[in-house]
């Protein structure tokens, strides 16, 4: 162990010597994380053959990512980032190990690669695990009654084995939350008693003092098999030394969270090498596995690939997948690293390399990574600046390597989108035990004795990002215990089940009976599910509902975001009370903290009776109908929102739903692409850029369509021209010009992951000059900020419509959203 610790502080080497006699730690694999939460939700709705193709890209050996670990969320009925995942036990007397899609996903992974390791981790827990077993009083903690929570996890392990034939290799405690020695001991004992040899990983949180806690508590340490940390920095974190002293593997058990373009690939390639060289980590798991969740929920497409169009079958952005393949297609779990300075380390001119060997044979693999600081930065944690430059690396292979006469070479460059990635080059010859390998900035290179790797390929269908309307679902075609197609639960859990009073009819039912022990939002508003697009404004949505108690409400919404945020919401309860509001419904019934637009009473709806609730919003007007009777018509409502359709209830009630129906409300060209008369059909070089109101309802307009590249360019999609500043100064007039790779007047640097999830500044490279817009319609630049109340210098990107906008969530100060436009007023 002392040798491992000393390895972590060695300096950069001169020439590289590779010696098989200096074996280091055991390689535990690269993986992907499904969950945390509902990140794979739309994948299960894909039709064949695209669903199989995506799964092949992720799991099939020697084809794509060839993942070695699959980590999944153990659903806990509560919001865990992009939605909720259903628990296998909503209450202590409930058990259904067919709920959700993680079981299906694990089986698909195992079918393709029987050697893949499986790892389960809860983000949240159903409330009952914290209830007093005698009185039922809630404690709000999963650790107050540790045996109760252990039983809950054990039932999940049993379900995996008995119902699905899955052996779970690793289990975690609680994602990024507390952990206790008593619970760890209870869980390990429960697993042993039931015949499971599943290893315990703790504590799935940011690096901190956890290893110090284990060092001070040997009994606690005895229960933990692997230390898992999230988003670890390789620079100056002393806790890792304590972790290594424990003699346990150290993993980056959640990593990256970065957008799946060339920058995300550069981030991932860097850390899967630097984590071993600088920190001695032996596994890295990417959050998340597959970006199969709507834009408009959190952390869009921070994944191995993007698959958000189950209706079209389209999938995209495979760069991170190929960065993964550089290691996974040439290694196996159980291989061993060579120690630093003996096969792993820092490249002389910046970058990292690792060598892994098969301890049972003669195969070996070397991976070289040279990513520049700007392109190698992940979303988190911060990365200290560093320099890299091109070089030719001389590799001296010791006789112990038993190298053949030549080696396989695969190369990518993740700093130039024009170049193909994961390209097999001519084999490299070994001359007098040496190799001369050119390594350029941006390169990721694999050199190996393994000759089975290949770049698999499936052709994606054309993209069709607009959600298809009309949409109707009576839930009859949905498998029981699953969510309805395209619905994404955000609070609570909505499952298709048999209607209680009519088993021949399938309905959607809210299943969570009490406040869960949550991870993020613990349930400030009532349960809800959303569907559609964040760009929607003008829709007609209706649903049938029936309540189990008079105080329960059925609710529908337009223009809504996650967790009932913003938007227009209409609710009606069994007493006949109805409310039209912005946001809501509050789970505590206190409507005072929300903006009520209109309220009223009708005759009591009663219990167990079907009622149809309908809401129409067009521009600044809304119509509401309950049971065929008009509640209001042409009611003035806020006109600045856009968002999803949604439905739900006001509390933890088993409200049933049927016949969800969503249609467009067409008025003029609000659902049609148009080109305003001042805008040229095809802009030319020199076209001045402006800002105009964003086209709504998910309609992509040519004059507002731009791509953001990993080289920080903003490219007008129809023309291929780049947004260009004449100089790095405030008040510039921006124009479209021919794109030039590396032109700093065309490079608008930004937080490339978060720009799709929030408003952020875009800076001209290496300056403080920011892209800005004015209420008068100018697209310009600023340094100090904008003076006008309705001017702005922060932006967000909507990938479905290719719009660079001034609002992500509604900002009433700015009014209707404005977009960058290739059009002169």
C-alpha cells in the first residue's frame, strides 16, 4: 500500500518504459449510470430496430462503448434529477419487482455481455422505511430503523435474482447523502443471511472525510468493500491517501455529467486515465448512461449518447461512446494497471497514459490522452489550467511484455469535429523493442495486442424533434406496472393498473401513499407527470380522473416545467372546488403562496366517479371545462410562459386517470414555420444578426436555427456560416461570416453542458466580451452588462428548435422569449 501512495506523487517522466513486472492495482472497469433519475425513461419507448441498436452501442462487446459496469437507480418514488423512478415497495405491504425499466435494462445489458457488473443505488426511499414499526410515525430518515431499510433493499436484491435472473455485484447506501455504521452492518448481515455476496460501496458522495471516518471506526470499515466518490478532483485531495491506507479499491462511482459532444468526450477520456495516474482510482462510472429524457428537465444529454425521440427513432452524439471504447474494447475487468513510471504516468509534453495487462496471458493495452485544458474540462469539478503540446512519444517495451512484432492502433481527436473518431490505423511495428508514436493535442490513442475491436455502426433515422400531436392514450396498450408512453413522472409514481371498480379497464393511478424520503425536492407540490416539449404554448389538454377521497384533486396543466414550476394549472377536487393558478398544487393545501388566477365551486364530484377536466391555452387566454361544463372562457392568463403538458394531484392520493388527450390550438401561423418578410430566404456572408421573438410550440425556423459546436462556434444551420464579431470590444455589430477553425472572433466559450439547462454568458475566447441582446432587437457585445431593463447578456440553447434564447425558465422582466436571428429588421 505504501508503494501505491508513493506512486501518486511521482513527476512527469522522460522516455516511457513499459515493464510488466511492476503490476499495479486491479482494473475494475468503466461504466454508465441509468438513473438519478429517470435518465433512461424515453429509451424504453423506442420502437425496433432502433431500441436494439442503441442497446448494442452501449453494451455489445467489440461494437460500441462495450460497457463493463451498469449502475442503476433503485427507485424511491421521489424526484432524483430528471424525474422519479418507481419503488418496488410503495408501502411495507406492497411488493412488485416488475415496476419501472431498470430490470429490463439490466437484462438487456447481461444478454449482450454476460460479464458486465451490476450495481444498484437508491437516491430516495419510500416514506415507510423511516416509519416507527409500532406506531407508523414517520422519522424522515432511512437509518432510524436500519433493519427495516435493509429488508427493503434485500427485497430488491431478491427480486433481481428470483424474478429476473440477475446477480447484483455491488450495492450502495444512499446517493450523496448520509450513511451510518449501524445501517451498513445491518445491510451486510442481511445480505449474508440471504446468501448474497454483493459488495457494499460507500458512500457515493463528494470526496470529503468519509475515509477518515472509516479509519477511526474499524467495525464500520469492515462492512465497506469499495470506497466510491463523486466528481473527484485529481489535484490535491488529501483524503485519497487515507482511502488507500484502508486497503480498499477507490472508485469514481459517479463522474462527468458533461454534454455528449466532443468536449464531453475529451473530459471523459482525460479522467479515465488521470484518475488512475494521479489518484489511484480503478473504476469510473459516467452519469449518465443514455440521455433519454426531455430537454427542459435537468442536465440535458449529459450522457454516452442522446436518444430523446422515441417517435422517430432518432439518436445522436456518439463521441463519448467512442472515447469509452478506447479502453473497454481492449481490456477486461480483472486486468491490472502497470504502476506509474513503469507503464502509466504523465506524458512528457502534457497528458496521460496508462497500461493494462492481462494477468492470465500476454495481452496488454496502452491508452494515451492529450486533451487541452479548455477542451478537457468536465462540468465539475473545476480543472486547474495546464499546457499540452504535440510530441512523438518513444515507448520502450521491456522483454517482460512479450510483445509481438506489431500492435493495433486506434486513434481519435476530440478537438476537431471535422475528423472521424475511433479510427483504426495501420498496425505499428515494434523495432528493437521500441515504438515511436506521434501524439497531437486532442488525441486519444489506443495501442494494443487485442485485435478484436471494431467501430460498429447503425444508421439513425432522420431527426424529427417536434413531439407528435395529436396525442391520445387510454392506457390499454401499456404493460401493467409501467408508466404510459412518453409520460415522465416528476413527483410521485403514476403506473398503469386495472381500474379498481372495472378490472377490464386499464387506467393510470398515482401509487405513492406518503411523502417519500427524498433526495432533492421532497414533495413541496403534489404528485405530477409531464409530457411533450418545453417550447409548447398553445395546446388543448384533457384527462378523465376520479378521486378516492373528497379532498383529493385531479389536475392538468399547460406551459409547465418540472415540479409544477411556472405554467398554467387547473385543479378540481371531490368537493367541487376548482382553482386556476400559476404553479401548484401545493401539497400542504396552502394556495396562498401561489398565484391564484381564478377559483370557483361546482356541484360535488363525489368519490369514485369519472370526471373530465380540460384546459386550453392560446396566447394570453385560457378556457377551462369540468365534466362538460364551462368553468371559464377567454380568461386572461400570463402570456410569457412555455412548457410541457402535465397532469397530477394535490396530495399522496390514489387518484386514477384515463383518456389523456392533447391537441394543437392553431391560430394563424403559431404551429407553422414561416419566414418574416424582412428576413432573406437564404442569408449571405455579411448578414447582420438581430434578436426577435422566438418561434413557439416547438417549431424550428430557419432564420433562428443555430448549432453550437465543441470549438465554441455558433453556426447558422441553413447556411453553415458562423456568428462573428469584428473585434473583441463592446457594442459590436455581429454578422454571419465563413467559418474558420480556431478563429477567436468566432469562438463564444461557455459552460457547454449547462447552456442547455440554464442561462449563462457566452464570451469571446480569452476575453471578457459577452454576447448580448437588446429590447430594440440588436445582437451585440458587452463587457460590463446591459443597461436596459429588458436587455440581456446571458443565453440558453434549446436543441429541439436550435434556438439561442434569452430565457430558460420564464423571466417576466424580459417578457416573451427572444432569440438570436439571421434577419435584419
